[in-house]
């Protein structure tokens, strides 16, 4: 593969799937890195053959089949092309490989490439996985069941990274928002919403968004790129850092390190009560247009030996990417939320333009077919309340009719519109929201009204946007048109 091809493919080649070539596993971070110099450093760290001279190809053992280019040239989404370009992404940690986002097998693979034999790599991968994902440790020196002589070797070759915090804000209601920066400097946001009985982390999946929902602040941003699995799961790990809720004590269950006579583990270990109890994929971006990375991240979050959050406490929200919904149910298996927001083609075409591609009937049929949906696992319909747009009694009755027609086990979350600079809509009055909710409740369908949280720090639903610029109305319309053309 020529250098130019590598740069074009670096965001879209899912190297974790290239099991037939272990050298490729050492380049896992190429998913988020198109910097040839950084790759050369990685190769040197694992004693891999160097690249040919400038203008040459990667050596045969590092070649892999072409993958659809993401971000370096164009951002691809299923069946469509979003014409967004971006530069390369530098590797966080210089020449060292960031292990966050890797599966256990992939960690074992990079350890083998770094020189460990397969048996030792499997043991170390298990230990590192536990320390990294279950204990929140970022320093190999703190991994006390790993031989002391091994720790500097790991430190020289690998890192356990976190997103950079550019800004942290706390709302008057306790909601927290973080502006985060990736290794390439691209910014995205995450939000933590504390309640009496739960703590919910709202996680981003893209820098910007593929879609152009007109009531959503993120929808006014151009799509920059997808977040990698490590950047998604890194948000959860950073939140646990900030909330101070990693388990304390020492490890039990692994036993002493057979290679270390000075093993420091004493075998006492306790897990503290959790503050972060739920995750919603409702931050910046459309998760189903970044399916593989979202899936990889959530598999790590749900792993019982890792972050260990139950799939029933994770909700993935989509604006209605119908072809990917069944796969999400089968391959990820978390709760589904659908950004419905309107019950007529005319209104939904306006506020959720993806509806022009996947209409309401097609979307509701996909909801009815969602694997695992039923009384014990209801689909949630998100419905933003917009004054004189989608909030009439007739709209409420039509929503009830549609839910019944498709036999859906569902609840409706009514969301008072959260304003943002330049928004063209207003929030329905509290009286109108209550009346709308009452009509749905009387039909036997749960329709709670979501209390706005974090409005004063622009952290409420629909308010996230990392860019500091304030585009004009003409610029917003142009961005929306560009996205619509890309979606088809």
C-alpha cells in the first residue's frame, strides 16, 4: 500500500479485524492516525521492517486490503458520501501505542509484536486489561501484579491515554460538561447528569455530525470525523476519573506473578458504589453512522471483566438510520432510543431531514423488528416539543395511533426544546407540554416530560457544539443543504 493510500485509508481501516496479519495489529492506532512518521516510530518500537524510502510502499507483511476511506479523504456512511475532508491525526503518546480501545486479543497481539511470546502476552494482556478498564490505572508502575522488570518495558512502548480536558463546567443543577480534545486537536463534548437514583453519562460518537436536524445545535456543525473506539470508551474512563469512582484496594483473583518474587499484591480488593450508572449515546454525532467504533467501545464498556456496565443500562439513540438498526440490536444489544420528534412527513422532513430517505413508516417498522424489543425492553421515542410545530393535540393522538398500529412496546420522552444561539424554533409552553403528555398517558403509553438539565452551561439535550464560532443563518442553511445532498 502506498503512503498516499495509507493516509486515505487510515480512518476507515478496521485493523482489529485483520487477524491474519499480526503486524497489522501493531498498527491498531492507525484507525486514528495517518502520520507516516508516527507509524515508522511504532514499527521501530516493535522491531518491524522499515518502510521503503520516500515514495515507496509498506513492506508486504504490513499491507492489507483496501478499506473505505474515512475522513482523510472523504467520510463514508452506508450508501452515501459526506464530502468532508480533514488532515491526519497524530498519535497520542508519540511513538508509543495507546492501548485504550483495544480488545484483550488485540492487546495480546501488540505485546507479541513487541517481543513477548504468546503465553506471556496472553497473561499480560489479561492483567493490563483488568488494571486499565476495571481499575482505571494509567501508569504501568502501578500494576503491582506485573513483574517490576516488565513495567519499564511496557512504559517505553505503550500508553493508557485519556482525552485532553479543554474545559470543564458545572451547572447550577449539578450537571457537568467537559469539552474534550482528541490527539489531533479535534474537540467534542460529554455530559454527566446526576440524579437521586442514577448518574447518566451522555457520550459523543462523532466530531460534528453526519446529520442536519434543524432543532439540534450539533446538527449545525459540519462532520469532521468519526471518533475511534478508544476515544469513545475514553470518555467513560475520564468520567470515572473525574467522579473518583474507580474501585479501590488491591487485586484478587489473578494470584502472584510467577515471574516476580517481589509481587506486591496482598489480595484485598473492594469495589465502591457507582456514581456513573447509565450511559446514553446521545452526545455529538449519529452513532449508527459510526457503527463499528461504537460497537467496539460498548463491547468494552459491557465486558464483565472491564468497565462492567450492564447492557440494560446503556441506550443508543438514532435519528432513524433504518438499515443499521437491526444490526445494532443483534450485535450490540443495548436499549434503543429513536429521535422521532414529529408524526407527519411534512414536519419530520423539515426538522429531521433524514426522514426524506427513511420515512416514518419504514422507521416504525424497523422499531417493531428491533431484536429483543418487548414489554421488559421498551423502545424510547424522543420527542422535542416545538411551539406550533409538532405540539398539537392532533399530533399527540397521531403519535398514539402510530405506536398502536405498529404494535410497539414503547414510551415517549417529551423534551422541552432547549434554545441555542441562532435556533429558529421556540419551546412549547409548559401548559401545552403537560396537555400533550396527558393525552398520551390517557392512552396507556408512558410519556414523561424530561426536566431540562444543564441549560445554563449549554449542556442540555440538543445544545452540544464544540465550535466557538457562531455561523450566520445563511451559513447554517448552506451546511444543512450540503449534508442533505450527501445523504441523498
